[in-house]
C-alpha cells in the first residue's frame, strides 16, 4: 500500500484484538478507539476513509445496540467513511441491520486474515474512487466556464476571454482545428451573456449546398424559387434577440458573403424573393478551421467581411498543446459515460494515462471523447487500458523495470487462467495456486471485472 491509503478507524474494546488489527493492517494508518465516544472524537478530527466497528461493545456485549449506535453516529460525522462491522455471534440479523443503517460490509469473529484484507482492500478502493469523483467534480466546477473544461495556461486564457466577451455584443471569430470545440465556445459566450434567455441558432455553412445557403440564412417568400411553397424565415431572423453562430464561415459563397456583409453593417435582412427590409437584433459569432487570410489572398473571401466578423478573435489551441488537459478531459468523459452506460469503472490504468498524454490527438477533443465513450462501453476490467482506447502503449512505458515486468507477466497469467476455466473464480484460483480472496485482490489490482458478491454473504472459512 502507498502512503495515500485511507486511514482505518478500529472501534474495538478488546486491546488484544486491536493489536491484531494493527498487525493485519500494517500497510494502513490505524486509528484505535476503545469506546463509542472516543471513536466519535477521532472521526470528527480525522474523517477516516475506513472504519472497523465491533457490534458487541459494552454495555451491550451480547447484543448490538452500542455498535449500531456507533455506526449511525460515525456516518453522521463522516458520511463518506466505509464502515465494516464485526459480529461475534452466528446470527446475521445484526450485520443486516448495520448494513441497512449504511455500513459497507461485515465479517464474523474470528477474523480470517485473507478475508479481512480482501474486504478492507475493496472498501479502500471504493473510497478512493468516490474521492476521485469528488475531486474531479470540484475541479470541473472550479475550472469550467460555460461547460468548457481546461487547466492548461492556454485554455485558462481562453476561458477568461469567454467571460470578458460574454459581457459585450461584439462580433467574435473563433479559430482552431476541427474538433477543438469552437461551437462549445460560442455556446458558452451566449449562455454567459445577457442574451442567454433568447435563441442560440447555429448553422454549419459547409454542410448546406451553395444554392440553398442564402435562403437558409435569410429565409424566403412563397414562390421565390421552385419548391418554395410557403414563406420561411431564415436562421438570422430566427436568432432575433439572441445569438447567431456561423460555423465554417470560410465556406460561405462570395454571392452570399455580400448579403451577409450588408446585414452586419445595417442589421436588416430581406428574404429571398421579398422586398421588405426586416430589422434584426442578433449577435453574430463565427468560427473556422481555415486560414481566412489565405482565402482573402486567393479571392475566395471578402476582406471587408473578414473585418466585420473579426472584431475580436479567440484561437483554440489543439489538444496536443494543452498539457495535462487530455487526461483531465478523459477522466471527465469517462465519468460521464460510465454513468450513462451503467458501468463501474475506477479510472484509467497507467498505460492508458500515459498513452492519452502522448497521443497526438489529430481529431482533438472530439477524437478523445469518442475513444473514451467507446472504451466506457467495451472495457472488460474496472480500469480502462490503452488497448480499450485503441491506443498503442508508449515505448517509454514498456519498462525494463523488473517489478513492472512481473506485473505484466502476472496479468497475462491471470488472463490465461481465467480463459481456460471460462471465468470460474474457484477453478482459476486453483490453477494459479492462490486462495479465492487473494485472486479477488489480484483481479482488482489488475483492473479485471470480478463477479459481484452479496454485501451480506454467508459466513465462510478459508477456501
């Protein structure tokens, strides 16, 4: 265990048993309490990740009233603590009541060392997962602006620019590679602005045929062209009072650019086939992944329109230039899709995190989200691996370190044993020459999914 393992509060009136727990849990920081009041004081001060509570405490050593009261009070003080209760009689009734109160699991005296370590290890991993989720949620709330997440210096500048520009009605040109989140930036500017309650209308100018784009933007009157069977308002008119987002603005044909320029100068539109000038109050945000300066030089984009849509520019950096943002975003997406698909995923294995950091991400955030989404569905273990992401493990991670080499060999051997016995845990443990609790520990350590056990299992001896 590492120094980051959660502390374990042991509430046990028998000093000899407390000594045994100290020895069995030597890899943890053990906090000892001899009675309920002392345990409450320690919990209030330390907020331990785990607690082992003997239900048969004085003054009710043959019952469970004192132990159950301790469970309830500890959870009130530190609700995130995973409490494992200990019962010394053959009845499961007290353990069931404790679990109904909020305890995580139970075992019976005398404690089987392997089973105790297994239960404590599982509780520790669950506590750490929940802690990581809480940390991530806090990080997202602290760093996200308008739903956009980023901790790198480049993205922090973008987020501050979004906050400042949202307070104005200035036209903004958002530039960046495909998949960097340009529409998310436009949407964030709108939602943080005074126009937030009004429409946000987005149009992808590259996705509409040249002959139809003008009518799509400005609307048309009935009979304006073949197929125009009724009057239709355009995207600009639909965004009246709100925000119009022109994605891939570099793909607007020159003839339509002229009409768009007139709208930006006069704030009026005329529907195709119409004569009426309609005054529109809308903010215009644009985006492109093209070099508009080059398009201007080639005569494919009007220079006067460029200056109209580019009063201020925001340039989104590619994901490969955003430092640790790739791992931060991957954790956010994994949490999102694990919840959506009902998967219990603890996070990313070391090889996955390294692969995420080193991958060039030519498709940027869009590519990252797609890979994590797929991995959240397809991953077989509790930890997402580089293979689940369909990313090659970086050569630097193929360490010659003997400990790492042993871990790789151990994982392959476990995979082979499980495949040969079709996932039967008892048979696999026999093949590997270990106990079932030890195999469960190994499965968790290597990120395999293991059969779920009842929270109130039948009492068992070492098998």
